[in-house]
């Protein structure tokens, strides 16, 4: 339906001045002067969305192209397809789309010579908006054609604007990602190597050589000693710092699931494989793959990982072709791998492939002198995280923390500090009161030291409920006494019971 003058197209009232900057541009390309006059008469007063129509005239293909080269904001071209030569109009179209790379301008082709309409493929390939014979173009149809194409041009402008905003947003996001990545690097660099103890400095000395290499690394150490942090430090501060860092915990995946995680799978490889998926080896290509708790990996999977290392290629489940990958492996475990090899639970050849650079992280109990440095680092870390500024720690609390035994190593110490920062108010000091409140919670979080795993509820008392309860209470009390370094009075305070109750429970009364 054609737009109605009174509703969709406004006209300039007599004497109203046309806007000098806010207007749409329309180019008439025709070698007949009469056509220009009729078109200007028909459209000269058109106004849409608050913008007037400015009409520009060209009487030849060359003149049209000269105008277009200097005006990249022309909205519509009314183009005579036959001028100096039969293909002059089409040459203008090709130049606009191919040479000038102008995809925005809307092109309406007209001709006074019936039977010379451009072929369908030309209309489609060069995005020609419409084709009309001049004899068909009455005023009403001309209004409709121009109006619809102005709307289309405006929509394209809006899409271009949004696309540019999206490009700038993506550019800003990429810049922010680089900034965040640099912050991660700084945090990893800052938080990994805190410590001046001899045991810790021996680790730092080895790291200096590892950072200059892209060889495989094996990190050994008890739970909580910071194996993953060291892995990240090696990656982000070495040659591969701007490449992918991909992690997987080998202990948390069943063997069949771990295989699909590491190597990927093809669509239809198994029930639920509805599409192709790359594995972590491919995701880490060019960077680092961190295999945490590799000591828990099944022997069958160890053989497949070994092959990937040896040949630098992986094969997705359900595929026959292999894919080349270049990955540096960093593996970590709390287990004694030489002992696991002797017991036949870990492959010796895989061990030597991984242990190009072996690192043994010391327990926190072997680097007691580092505790004050670590405590202050964690206070700063969690003060920022919890938006609590001005938090300090009393010397006597620091002394207490330095004398404790840490079965959970640095992770346990970090948990203690995080808990105390949560308890204390902003601009306050972590004092002995805060410490004692935190210690009450320690009793609940401490793990028993029994080497043999036992259920909290057992039936060693001939199914006696009272006996089982007494046994469980005794375990909790013994755990509290151990946490308090053998001090039964302090253990009683932590458990919020009397010293007499402690002795009574231990004696089995």
C-alpha cells in the first residue's frame, strides 16, 4: 500500500525553510532533463522522520560516479538503465557495489525502453531494490518506492550503527579481557612465591629454570601445598603466558568420562553424543594442559595420555583420524609416585615423560618462618574481597598461628585467615578474641588423624547405641585435644564443656 501524504510523508508548507543539515539525499541519474524536472516536482517537498529530501541530479554515468565518490551518504539512486550506451546504467551499479564498496545505497532502476530489464541474477547479485518502466511511474507509485526505500536505508543505517557499537564494545571487552588477564598474571605472580624459608627458596630456585622452558613439569606435594597455584605461576610467567591454560582433575572423573574430556568425541560416538566436541588436549593446543591429581588416573588412561605425549596427536572417540596437538603438560599429585610405580599403579614411562622438571613442594610445617608473610598476604586478599579495609593482626595472634600444626598446609592457613577476616569488623584488629572464636570453628573443620578410614557410626559395641555415641564423642574430644596441642583445658573451652566432662568422656563414663 502506498503511503498517504497526510500520514506518512510530510510536505514543507509554503515559505518553510528546508533544513540545511538534516535531510535524505536522493540522486537522479538520467540523460533526459524532463525526467529530472518531473521527479523533482513529484518528490521535492518530501519530508520523512523530520528529515527533508535533498535531490541531486546527474545526466551521465560519469557524472553520477563523480558525485557518488564524494557523497557516501546518498540514500537512494533513481537510475536510468539506458543512457549513453545500453549498459551504462548497469556499469554504474557494478561500480557502486564492487569498486566503491557501497552496500547501503538503495538503487531503483528505471527505463523508457521496454524489454531491456536487467536479468534476475543481476538484480539479486547487485542488490537492486526495484525495477520500473518510466511509463508505469505515476506520482503515487513514485512516492511508495521512495518511501519504502528510505525506510530500508534507515534500517540499514541503524543496523550499521548497532554493528559499530557492537564492534567497539567487543574491542572494549577484548581490552578489558587483556586487562583482567594481566591482573590474573599479577595475582598469580604475587600470590605464588610468598616465603623466605630455605625449604621454599629451594622451590623458587628450580622455578627460575622452568620459566625458561616449555618442557613438561611434575609437581609433587601434600594436599594444600599450592600445586595448582604453582602450575598457574609457571604458565602465566613463562613463554606460554598468552596461550590457553586448561585444567582437569583426574580424580574427579571416571575413566570413561575422563577419556572423552581429554580427547573429545565425534557425533554419535556414544549415547548422548549429539555433536562433535573437542577434547581438552585440543583446547589447550599451543598452551598448557594441567593434569591435577594424575596419581589417581587409571592405568588404561595413563597409556593413552602417554601416547598423546609421545606422538603429539590425539584421536577423538568415534573417529579414526588423529589430530596434531602441541601441548606442554604440567601434572600434579599428592601421592608418592615412585611408590605407586613399585606397586604397579603408575606407569614408569609416563612418570619419566612428565618429570622433565620435577618439583616437590614442602609442607607448611617445614616452612614455619613463612607463616607471617602468608597471613598478611591472605588478610590483604580477603580484606579486598570482603570490602573490609584497615584490618590488622595482633602480634600474639600471629605468634599463635605460627605455632600451630597444619595438616591442610597453606590451604588450611588461608581458611583460618579468611574466617577471621569475616569475623572482624572493618578498620579493626584480629585479636585473641577473634582468634578464639575462629578456633571453636576449627574443631568442627579439623579432620581426624586416624590412618585407617572409619565411619563415624560403627557397630563395634554389639549394636549398642550408647556405646556408638560414646565412641563418637571420644573421637571428637581427642580431635579437639590434638588441635589444642594436648591442652585438655583449652579443648574443653573450645567444645564448650567442662574439663570434668572431658575426663569423664575419655574414661568412658
